[in-house]
C-alpha cells in the first residue's frame, strides 16, 4: 500500500475497525476514509454506490458487520443474516465497479463446522454442519468469502479474506445482552466487585475451550497481509492456543480483584465445544501474535475502567 493512497476502513468505530485505523496511522498512513453508520448505511445499495463513486478509495478494509454473542446471534437471526449479506455484497461489488486495488474482507471463526477437527484449518470450510445458534451469521460470512473468491476468479480482483478468532480489546461491546464472553465477564466481575456481590453468574458449565486474540494483534496481521498477501485462499488469524471458559473467568476474576464465587448456570448454552484456529498458514507467511492473554486482559481492564461510562451507557 502506498503511503499516500486513500484507504477506506468500513466499520472504523468498531473494535476491529478502530484497531486497524490505529495501526495504519502508526505506520504513517494518513489518507484514511471513514464514515459512521449514520453517515453511510452500508445496507443501502444506492448510498454505497454514491460513496465509492465520490471517494474512489484505492484500498478497502471491510470490517463493518452486525456482530454479537450467542444470545444475540440466536435471537436476531434474520437481522444477522440480512444485514451482513447486504453490507458485504454492496461494499465488495462497488469495490469491483470502482477498480479498488485491493480489498480485505474480515470474516469470523464461526464459519467452521461445529464439530470441525481441532485446530480448525482453512480446509475445514463447508465440511460439516454449523453451530445452530450462530448459523445465520456464519452463512453470511461464508458468502462474503465466496464473493471475494468469485471476483478474484472472474475479474482478477485482488480481494482477499481473513478469518479472525475471538477478539477483545479497546472499543469492545460490553452490553450484557449481546456481547461476547470476555467483555461480558469483565463487566460482570467489575460490577460485582463494586456492589460486593457474593457470586458472578457464568453461562454454561465452563468447559468450552476458546481462543482469544487482542485486537491490536489482529490489526497488525491485517495490515501485514494487506501489504504482502496476494493469493485467493483465505487466511486464519489467531494465536494458536486456547483456554477454557472457566480458566478465563478465573483469570478475569484475578485481574479485577473480585473475591466472590463463580456460579455456573448450566441451563444456558455452552456453544461450540472447542474453537481453536490452525494458524500455520499465517505463521508461514511471517506473522505471529505478540500480546499474551494475561497482558491483554490487564490492559483491557484498565481501558474499561477509564471508559466505563461510555462502554456501559
């Protein structure tokens, strides 16, 4: 990417998009194009077409999406499918029509079958049934991958896809009804400590294994791949090791300094038993994550405390 090239970051105020903006800025890229969702509804085909015609970005990071945890994915199934299909179709198609030099589509590890062999390699895509609770979101993300591949094959478009593992970091979603597990637990433990509550409820039995990557590591990987990767196959982005939900809860409990009990609600769903990414392709390309979970959670808790009012409104 040329330093003076115009780069559009779709979803720049979200956790992933804002991290990409920070990384690009740190590396000297300052011709960045951004729009809030109120300024540009990416589900609106005509509005997206007008934006690309006017802005003419050279590079696009497609980090915009409707996202949420198990509860939100399971309840708002139609919105998760429709909104994400519309966003990716509009942006990818307009990138093609306006001769964007390169586009990166960010997917999700939920694209893999529920019982995919662990760690999950890129070759596991479409080899089995998806986790039912987040099937609509997964299907939308799979469609995005295939759309990029189709433009790559038919038109030679340099449209690449990456599949991040579970992420956490600044600008995360801390809404207890639709956030992911790590930010939800962090908020629960923080508020339980303030209120001196005797216990903190945790969904499921604590046995599922999950991989967690700090979003700054993801942003570094995305910028690295945008500058160096030219092939059609999508690339997993993760840290290559996982942790049980129980152990994660204990780590957050220790970080927050909460002294109460852990109460596992086994009536709530566990989700997929294990989700660990095979990152051998990424590592072979020359990238490895650097931020440990312990250091990352400590930094995120500090950020959460500083921005508590904004994150919990």
